[in-house]
């Protein structure tokens, strides 16, 4: 494979993005990759910081409108097409890679002839805990799980291994360019979260396989652009977009209504648990849930402009 374009989406997190770029330096020096940074609605300070990066050549494309992760990916794919890339490597701005990460993914893609390849992703907090080892989509509920999450892992034992997966997370996803011709681009209506799952489901429908190159190690700060792993913004988008997946892929209308109704308790529980871990009032879960499904059923997709304000606790407490 002659040309790989790495696409990184920067949204007001130039410090994280510069760190991701620094981890790519050994690959850039080898001539294997070209790097395109898509800057979405960031400040001049952030863009100046990206412009000061001199370790190796990068192309920065700036957009005044924030189109989310999906829109940023699509702009990156367009740039890769202009550069005549054979494949695109989507890499989160809050991720960092090892020198052999891409080589492990390429080995898997070329030797096993798999058009979509992902990585084993660890929390970048020194814990050596796994964030993503492979993905599972439970149907028809479309509950999405990261298999192996929070388990301790050994990077040495993963080299050369592959894992079958229902989806590949967009945190680190190597995609042959011809896949976009058969599947289309990421759905920018989803804006943030679940857009990678939707892309993989469509790819499956078109007959494209995907695996995890287990030895392709990535370290990830997790949702830094949206406020951290446990935050209301993340929970809103996951909830709303999960219902969009159900609408698209559960064809039987009766089954679809049953799934809508039975998911609600799970979603409220999940949101409340996340808020509590993030130090938020878990009672906000009801408001976030109803905002999310209300917007979905009203057809309000894309970027959510404002979430419901926090619930004020009574003076009596618990």
C-alpha cells in the first residue's frame, strides 16, 4: 500500500492534537504517511499552535463551522482523495500511538485482505487498562459494548493477533479508500458518537469485513473533546443516536416499537451511572434522556445546541 493519509479532527484541543502528532513522528520520517488535521471551529490560538508544528509536514484544513466528528471525518476523506490515498487512518486527537501501530494494522489489512482494521486501545492514564479490544452490537436493542473495557492488558501478548469485531471505533480506524465508494461517508446527522458504528453496520451490509489488529496499540484519553468519559454531552449523543440506529436497522415496525420502549430504563440507568461517576447529579439522567429521545423523534439531528441545565438539589439532600 503506497499512500496512507492520517486524519485527525481538532476541536479546541490543540494540546492533545500536538501530542498525537508527536507520536506519529517516527512514521512520518519513514515516509509511510501524510497527515491532514481538520480543524473545526477552533480559536485562532488553537490554529496558531497547530501552525507552529514543525516536526514534519502536516496539512491543516480549517473550518469555521463545527460539523462534529462525522463531518470532520468526511472532510478528511475528501482531502485523502485529493492526495490519492490508498487508505485513510482515522485517529482521535486525544490519542497517541506506538511506532509499530500502523505497521500492525497494515499487516492485517494486506496479509488477511481485510478492508477495515482497528486497534487495541488502552486508557492513557498509566493504568494499563483496556478501553477497547473489540466491539459488540447487541441486536435488536443496538446496545453497543466495548469488549474488555477496564480489564488489565499486556501489550506484549497481543502482537500478531487479530480479533473479529462487530465494529471498529473511530478512535483508530484504518479504512481502504474503495470502501467509501461502496458504503458512502460517515453520517453527519449523527454528529458525534455512534457514527463509527453506523458506518461499520453499513459496511457489513455491503459485504466488507473488519477486524482488530490486536498488536496495534493506541493510548486514548477518552472523550476529551466532549468533556471526558462521564459527561452529559456524551450521554445525550449516545442516547439520541442509538435510537437513530434502531430506526435504521430494525425493519419490523412492531419490533422497533418494542425495542424503543424496552431500552428506556437501560438508557436512564446508564446515564445516571455515568453522571454519578463524573460527579454530576444522577437525577439529571431523566432530563438528558427525554431531551435526547425528544430531539430524535422530532427529527432534530446534527449538533445539539444546548443541554438541559443541571437539576438543583434540595437543601435536605439525600
